[in-house]
C-alpha cells in the first residue's frame, strides 16, 4: 500500500475503520464530528474534517452470550443489541467539511460508512435524499484512480435500501458486509424486498452463490445505465465476513491486489480483535469449517480443500451476466477464521475486519 496516499471516511462507524487503517500504515482523513473529549482517543496523526461538538452522540451496545439470562428469557445465541441517541450522523453533518477537504487531496481510497444511521430516522420530506445526493456527488467527483468502497451495515427500511441502490451502489468499486447484510442486499436487488431472518453460520457454497448473484445484479445495472451516466462504476470487489470464514471476490486484472493475502489478513484480524489477543492459543480457538467445501450449491460444483498446503484456497472462474451473456473472470479466496471459544469483544469487529482486508489490497 502506498503510505503517501490518503484514505477518506465518513459516517457513524467510520472512526473504527479509520483507526484500523492507521494501524495498517495508511495516512487517514476522517470525516466526522467529535467533541474535545473524544478527539484525544484517536491517534493524533488522523486528520479530522468536521466540526467540534459540545457533546458526543451516545451509542449503547449490549452484548450477550448464548445461554445468558435476562429475567425469564434465555439467549439462544450470542448477539448484541444497539441503542443510540444520535443527532449528527443521520444527517451526515460532516459531508460539507469533507467536500472541502477533497478539493485539496487525491485519496487512494474513499470509504463511505455509517449510512445505517439514517435507517428508520425521521427526516423532513426530501431531506434524506438531499444528503445522499451529496454523498453521490463526492463519489462521482473522484478520479478513476481513486477506488470507492461502501461498507454495508444492518438495514431494515426498504426505502433507504432502494435509495442506496440509486445514490451509492452505482458509484462504488467495492462492497463490504456480513452474511446477514449480504442476504438482505441480495433480496433487495433480486426481488425488491428485505429479508427478516438469516442463517448465522451459512454454508460457504450458499454465501458464494449469493455473492455471485449480487455481483451479477450490480454488473447488469451498470450495463443497462452506463451509457446514460458516464460516472457509474462497475463493481470489482465484494468482501463478506462471517463468524467462520472470510470470502473475497475480485475481478481478475482489476486494481485490487493480493486477494489471498487480504482474506488471510481479514481472518487474522477477526481472531485477534474478538479474542483481544495478538497471539493465537490453539486451546482457546476452534475451526468451525470442515476441511473442504463446495464452491457452489449447484450440482457438480468443484470442491476446495483447506489444509497445511492450502490454508487459504483461491480459484478463478467465469461469471456470465447481461442480455448478451458476457463472461467476466473473477478470483475468489476463502480464509477460515479461528473462532474464539470465549469472545472478548465483538462490537466494531466488522469494521476492523473490512478495513484490514482493504488495506492489504491497495
């Protein structure tokens, strides 16, 4: 990664990604509002584009394990519940400051995250669309040499997802998400609806098929509308992170480098962050994956093995899309995650995982 180039961020969970990119050696400009009390918690080398505010917004995260009790209720699985009192991030109040900063710098990577704060938030008529149009203008103002990435999150409001499909998705090169967000996005793109429940530990074959479906849908959207909108971008990378594995799909010959290394880096970051340890204790972890997996749920799909000789399997295949059945070669890598037997920290894991994978591919 070229450490002389700058990475840019905006959104509610952007500080977590910003810190991870800094830890990976990048120069970082963060678009966010912060109080004087919170700012010292970020590395001083991270530049900030955003106003100082008197009081920080509050995000309360309740984490619990499988079997934990709350009155008469018993948790069937580990999860977390998030409440927030946030009046800045839903309005993307740092966008204007970031717009001014973008006139002076040429970022290697522009990351948009935190738009989930708009979900189910009460706006005046047309206000949310206007803010998303500003995000769109920032994305489309970047030169082709700058890669654009959108970090997904948990969305339940169909109207917002449809707006993201219109204002954001056509203008990014890369997407990052977990298995729930992948399923949700696939349903929106294919059927115009959201999904209410997903498997917490989906089979690799199922996840890879959903990644292909999302990839094809976005490619076909680009094919249908690129002639009328020259600023649209063709998707070239999707990273899905799950409890048990990391899966990264990139277009062969694209600007994204080191796909195998990125998948491995993301898997190690997942382990180290959740276990809160830089060291791997074999007795404290387990590998949820089997030693082989099918690359698709379709009949006769090839199988890949995971072992000492190939700890991160990668392969190339062709994806067909569009009315004329065009063929595009892609590379897919899958890295198993060493899952902590006792999770120490899960909030913010996805942001750290996604940022570390991106850093390895610049």
